[in-house]
């Protein structure tokens, strides 16, 4: 049996990434912390689940919605060293995407998750992730006026 600490290190990072993609840095981080606190309190039950990461993602979603924060996702507003090479219109374009499209795009292209791994985390099928990725990327390309490279 995996310890809570090992679980929190491996799965907690993925849950936090998904919630940040859905709700922005501040709300997503707080929601992930609440989800991990829930896991700690209910560890025997959570550790026995088939998909504890997906369950905690849902717990985090509930925590984020309870916070009654504005629905607009807030990504960093200023250019830090990490954001210096990013297209300036990307963050506003990501904020404009519907939640599921934004989460899928951020998990797969931002955090490097595989489509199956992202699907497991947000508890949907890989084909659902693929659909949201395609729609999200099509919307981002249109907003940023980027032509798809067809080599």
C-alpha cells in the first residue's frame, strides 16, 4: 500500500495542475490543497478507490465553486522570466476558452500530460479529452490568427 506522502507527491501534483488549468493559479492551488486535506482526513477510503486522483479532482472542483470567486480564470498578469517567451495573447485566449477545453489544453500542452493521463485525472474518456483538445486548439489558433503547419 502506498503511503499518503507518496500519493500526495505523485497524484497531488496532477490534481493541482488540473485545478489550476480550470480555475487559475490562486483558486486552483487553494482547491488542490483542500482536496489533499480531504484525502488526508479520509485516507483509508481514498486509498482504496480505483481512481483517487479523479475523485480528488472532483473534490477540488467543489471546493473551487464553493469559494464563490469570479468565474474568470486569472493567470499571471505580468511577464515573469517563465512567461517571457510566451505569445502575449495566449493567456487571454486561454481564459476565454470554456472550462473543459482550457483544462485539456493546459494539461496536455502546458503540463505535458498524455491524453489518457488527462482523461483519468478529470474522469472522462480519452476521446472526450481529444475532442476538447481539438476544439480548444482550433479556438486558440483562430483567436491568435495562427495557421496550422501542414508539413
